[in-house]
C-alpha cells in the first residue's frame, strides 16, 4: 500500500485520511480532545501514543489501513 499508516505516522497525517477520527475515537485515543495535542499533532507518532495509553496498535493500524 502506497500510503500505509505505520507506528511512525504522525497524528496530523492520519487525521487527513477518511474516517480516521471515527476509528481513533473507537480506540479511545485521548489526544483528540487534548488541547496540548493540537499543538503537537505534527510530531506525535501513533505508535508512541498507543504505547502511552495501552491501545491495541495492531488493531488500530489494521483498521486505519483498511480505510
């Protein structure tokens, strides 16, 4: 897949893909409501966020890439 989302993909890039917000909400990603994250979305990598909040990164990446 040409634009595959990986653990190193930034939250800003992920949010540009269709239905990404809904998928991230499903996994209870807290960054979508965090005011500080709004300033850092260009550097926040999904893998690091998932590790911090104990989110199933494999399932999340699978859904994001099927999108």
